[in-house]
């Protein structure tokens, strides 16, 4: 196939890009080719936020979404047809500062200035996506917007103060309609095929194109947000000769609701749905996922990564899988024209091994809708609240009948085994038993047969084993039929927020 140029809208013009490696990052291109050195390189793994930029992209309806992402792990061909905004874009042509910049200056939000461009772009993302006619963003919204940015010297207080103050300054509008018209001219009708140095980057547009490409190139690496694969290049220096990018596939970002013939309902989430979009849909049915959502990586990572990618990757510390398994989620797989599904827990065979067949890919997941009598909770234990790897991630779902007897119990953990795994012995100890403390303690005891946790830098095996059992007791205390405890009585972060409000 003949190679095509990458087309990106930046600084008021379309850049036609060729002669670049398929895994060259957006950050490298900005700094080394365009000399846009305001965007900094810190960690090169999407953790520190010094490289944060804002990307504009057309959605299915033709509107423009503006999302803060990490430039250091975004492969350049994945930006085809999109707009990129960096710190150089904020200052007005007449030299006046944008409210984001002015607030950082006046509130002393910068010292050495290395991390400041990344903070400014995260703040600009918040500025663009907040309704200026309503109240200012809450502290939680600001913290979420800045969750992917590390401050090295100033301290967060003046930066947060600046994020509040920028909404008190005269508003600077952003013309999304004009940008939409530009991006419409860049929208491709056919798949992108970009080649360089014997390496190829495919970007199919339809599900059928993706299925055909997967059969033709079964060894190609499928990439979506590159929040994991990007590190293979920047940290491990791996060679990826064939890439199939799914970010432009119509249908893979689908989120819908379906009801089967037997009346059971489920939510379908396409494998290409961004993490923030997928969690937003899940939260409408399962509000108890809110904390897990906020603590799942950072906002820029959730703006780029996909729920399907997290599921397909199958990391033993992937935070979405325990919750999805506890809810009884099924994974939908496609190979050519054949589509099949299976229980999500059956998809994981061993460490970094799954049930995908040659030429097959993850098409989506089916998450059952809430059922009468079901209690559901998730818990994450890590050393930091934001953007940290779980030592233990737990999810519990029990279904009670009218007499308070457990008819179904599903318990899943991440971080304690080689794969996301159910606690089958603990579940058995609970089934057909009344939901009492005695039942919970019997399940805690039985859980010792389910896991033999490892020790690493995140936690010891003894800690993991104890924490896994104790989280089951916490779940009981929150969901027991008589006098269940509230979150602010059990959650250290909720307790702290309550005291601050008082």
C-alpha cells in the first residue's frame, strides 16, 4: 500500500508530515522539528504532566472535543486529522496573557517554570470545558483537572488558587465551530496507511476494515491511547514494526443499552470508548464507581486511554477488571466476521496470556445493568490517592433475596494474583447464607484458599492478604441490612473532606 502523509492542524495551519518514524511521539515532533519548546519533557511515561497539550478532535456528530493529553506517549500518526494546542497558543496575538497565564503570574503559581506549561494546559482544558455562565469549578473538579501534573517546587496551593482566579477574569472565547470546519477538511473517508523505514501504521475507519486488517496482520500491535504501548517505546525502546490504530474506527466508541430476549439488560461499551466516557456511562448506573473513576490514573490518561485497552491488556493491577468481573461482565471478541463473547474472568488465562485467537480482537464489553437486591462496592488501596498503582483493588457484588439471604456473590481482586481473579472459595462460603457478620468472617477465612499474594515495592504479601480480607469486612459494614455505615465513617478521604467542610 502507498504511504500517506499525516495531517495535523497546529498554530493556524495544516502540517503535512512525512519521513517520521511511526512511533515518533508528538512531544519529539513539537520540540525537535517545530521548535515548540514550551512543552517540556519530564518522565516520558505520562506521569508528570510537563508535556501536557490539548488535542481537538471531531466526534461522531461533528462537534469538537478538547482534551488534555500527554504528548510524550502519543504516537504522531495517531494525531492525523486532529488539532494540537500547546502553551505557545495561549498568549493573544497582541501579546496579552490568557486568563490562565495571568492567574498563574498574579497568584505566584510558578517558580522555576519547568512544570508550569503543563499545568497551564491542564488549566486551559478545564477553562475550555467549563460553563463560564455558571458557578466556578469545585475544588474536586480542579483537583481532577490537575491530577496528572506534578509540581516540583512551588507547591499546589498557589496553582489551585490560580485555577479558581482565572474564572474571575474577563472570559476569552474559543471558536469551536471554526475549528470544526477546519477538521472537517482533514477527515478521511478511507483508512490511513502511513509507512516509514519499513514500519507501517494502519488507521482503519470501519469495523470491517479493522477485522480485515487484523486477519491480514495478526502480529500487529493494536494501539488506542498508547498509554501503555507508548512506554514500550519511550522506556523499553521496543521495535514495533506493525501498528493498527483503532481510534478512528466508527462503532468502537459506541456506548449503548440492550435488553435480551429473557428481559435481562446490559450496557454495551465499545473497545475504543475513552476511559472518561466509559466511566461516565457506568456511573449513571453504578455511582459507587465514582472514587475508582477519579483514582484511575489521571485526567490526561483517561482522556487518551480506553476501557477496552485496559481490559485487553489484562494487567494484574488493572483497576477496571475487578469491578467489571464482580458485575458479571462479558467480553465481546471478533475474528473476521465471527463474533463471540465469554465471561470476562475466563478471558485471562495466566500472566500476560489471554484467550484471544489469531486474528481476533476485543470489540467491546457487556456490563449487566443493576439488579434488585444487589449490593456493589469497589475499593482501591495505594500509597497515593491520585495516579498510583494499586497494591490491592477489590470489588464485591452480592445479591440478596427478600429474606436477606445471599443468592449470588461475586468477589474479584486485582494486585494479589498474576491475573484479575475471583475469590471462588469466599464466594462459596457466602452463597445461600444470611448477610451477617458471621457470614462475612467465614468468607474472610475461606479467602485464604483463593490467593497467595506476592511481595513487591508496593506492598508485602502479608499486607495484601490482610487487606484483602479486611476489605470484605468493610464491604459488609457498608451494606449490612441493619444500620449500614456511611462512607464518611469508613473512608479516610471522605472523613477528611467532611472535617474540612465543617
